[in-house]
C-alpha cells in the first residue's frame, strides 16, 4: 500500500507540475518592416485675393397703367409698333347715393319707422350679466370636493369663462362676452345635473 500511495503522490505531483507549465504559441518570425510609399505631392492652387466687383442692379422698368391682357398669339414676323398709344380707359360710372330720409317726399305726413337690428348695448350687457349670474349661482351650489378630475376641469373652465366674460364686458366686447357667458352657464347647468 505504501507503494501505491507513493506512486499516486508522485503521479499527482507530475500532473500538478504539468498543469503549471504553459504551452507557448508558435509565432511567425518577424519579417522585414513594410515599405510605406511616400505621400503624393500636394498641388495647392493659389487663392484669389481679389474680390469681384458687385454686379450693377438692372434699371427699374417704367411704371405704366395696367392694361387688359389679350390672349397670347403666335409670334409675328413684323416688329412691334412703338408709335401706338394705349387706349384710354373709360371713366367708371358715377353712382348716386340715396338721398337722406329727410329729403324724401313724405306722402302720409309721418316719419318712416326706425329699423333697429340689434338691441341697445345696455340691454345686451344686462342679459350677459344675467347669464354670468346664473352660471355663478350654479357653480356655488356644486361641492368641488366631491367632483372627479374631469368634472373639476369643467368647473374650473366654467369659472374662468365667467371671469373672462366680465373682462370682455369691461372692454365693451359684448359679442365675445355673450359667448363666454353662455358657455359658462351651460357648463354650470351640466355640472349641477350630475
């Protein structure tokens, strides 16, 4: 048993030593260095130091009255006439304005009725303020804390519309103020119905 154990220990040492030995890779011997060709000569062209003179502007064409265009015709063999004068345009017809109502003859002796297409500014402003008031009352009835995100955005938008409508009234932009007030009232009614 001693022989086998000593044989195994020697074999183990040999194996260990052989594992430590590194095989060297075969490398090709270094050859002569490569011959690099010389760089080609540079041909540098001289830079033009003179700045070319600026081109003169073309002469401005003479201004003429616009004429009516005629359809394009095939080229003529004759040279164009230079002595021809353009035909003068006829004067536009004179349009008489209607006579003021005071100058019209009155057949019945009464004045013609006054046409009013839009209500007076104060009436429009009052109706817009009424819409704004309804929108504000509707918004005051709503508990902001229980609204979801979308409803809160609508609430904030309606509130902004009322503020902007009041600013538009101050700026005397009644049409814009009316539009904003109507939108604010519609949003407040919609939110109150939820």
